[in-house]
C-alpha cells in the first residue's frame, strides 16, 4: 500500500478544544439540572435544563471518540505501531492513574460529605480512599475499594480502543483502501453507519445500561467502538470527508429535526407510541433509527463546519491543544470544589452559575500553567517533555 504523507488537520484540533469546552459547560449544568443524578447537586435545580442538555447529551462523548480516532489515523503515519502504542499508553494511562489517586479524590470526598456519610477531614479520607482494604463506605466499594476514575472513564476506554485498532491496523487499512478504490458513495457509507448504530441501540441498550466501568459496559462499547472505528476509517476517505463538509447544512437540518422529535417525545407528544413501544418491533426500529440519525447528523454536522471554517493554525489553537488534557483532568474536580464553596455563600443562583463557570475556567488555566512548568506534573498529566532549545 502506498504510504500516506502526514498532514495535520487543524480543524480536528479545534474540534477537540471546543468539545472539551462544551464538556465543562455540560458538567456545570449537571450541578443544576433537575432529576439527573450527579456527585453533588445545587439546592436549586431546573427541569428546563434537561431539554437544553439533551441537545449534546446523545453525541458529545461520541464526538470525542470520533475525532480521537481521526487523530490516531493521521498521526500513525509518523510512527511504528509499537512506538505509537507506547506513546499513547504513557499519554493515557499515566494521567488516568494520577487522576484516580490525586485529582478525582475531592469529588468522592465532597459527594460523601454532601450525603453525610463521613466526617469532615480531607487528608484522613484520602488515606482511606487509596487503601484497597479500607472499611470506609463499604457499600460504595468497587473491586479496588473506593478508588475510582469518575469523569476520567474516557481515558481507559480510549486506550482499549486504540490498542484494538493498532493491533488490527493491517485489515483496517485494507478495508479503508477497499472503500476508497470501490468508490462507495459517501451517502451509502453514511447510511451504513447510521444503520449499524441503530442496531447497537436496539440490541444492547436495554440489557446493558451505562456503567462506565469498562468490563460490563457493552452498550457503550458497541456505540463508542463503532464510532471510534468509523472515525479511523473516515480519516482516509477523502470523498466522504468532503461530502460531510459540502453537506454540513443538510446534517444540521437533520440534527435539528431529530432533536425536535426527541424533545417532543420526552414531553409527551407521542405518548400513544410510547405505550406501544415494548410490543412493536416496527416502533423500536423507528425509535432506534431516529436516535442513531440524530447522533450521526450532529457529529457529521460539526465535523463538516469545522472542516469548512477551522482548518487553519493559530497561536490560540497551539496553546489550547497542549492544554486540553490537563484541563480535562482538572475540570470536574474544580466544578465540584467551587460549587461546594459557593453554596455556602448563599448567593443568587444566576450569579453563582456564572461564577462557577468562570472559577472553573480560571482554575483550569492556572492548573495548566503550573503543570506545564513542572517536569513531573507534565509527565503525570500526559504532556510531552519540554523540548530543549
């Protein structure tokens, strides 16, 4: 097979940055949204936030897997498989361990404190948290005690999918070449992945609710690995990529229509259909098709608009690309810590929410500046070593 020349896609870097910014806003929303469980909750919650957050809820993490796979397909042109696997392992697993033992701890601490399960005292709690044989909060233990990865679940999933794809790189490359040489119409490829995801939704979602625990999360694996492998193949299909860019407005319209149907269904517009859902295969196929179409329409929409307008470098992009992993590691812990502190001030929720977003962004920025200036913290946070001048 002809060796491809590495070409950086700045639009993918921009999308990664923007997706993580949306993730911060989404997790701030989790503190205020009514009826959706989270680590701690505001004393004032709002049901209307559900409809807003459902715009990105079905596909926001899939987008990250999709663009991560594109980035993998592009960067693998520069590395041997073993070298790339070693690099990705360091960049994903070290931050995961650092996050689990250090960064995530306040999330578990304040969650337990909020539920009156423990007495105040962070350092005493941390000692118990890292002890796999602790008797503290026995009913909340996993096989490794209180230790958890919480919002960092994306990292082990991404590592596992990366390993699978790198091991199967040869047949995947052959498939990519086959798709290109047979000149499959991009619409056929798009319909194919929509149908595949609909089948995953139909066959796995009811029996395997989301756990983010890696070993028993089969619906999420079916969805996210399909998205990841599609992204890996998509990177080499220039016709498909250009089709997505050219048809971005169509994907936007489809996404808006599907989102509107989902909100209408959620608010009781189709109660008669909902009652017949369990016994009607045709309704199950219809629902799974609409949900899958909504999922892919938004992913292709944002990829299309990014390809049309954001495939260019900038100083801001250069900075944010390096900062994004530390920001991801820090953001949810900072949201929870600042939310806990702000709650005690008893200020208007509108002001509190703005302050929470600003403090989280400021904390991520300061945290990144501290991390990038320290060799050990850079290494633990998955950043590249400082290049010698």
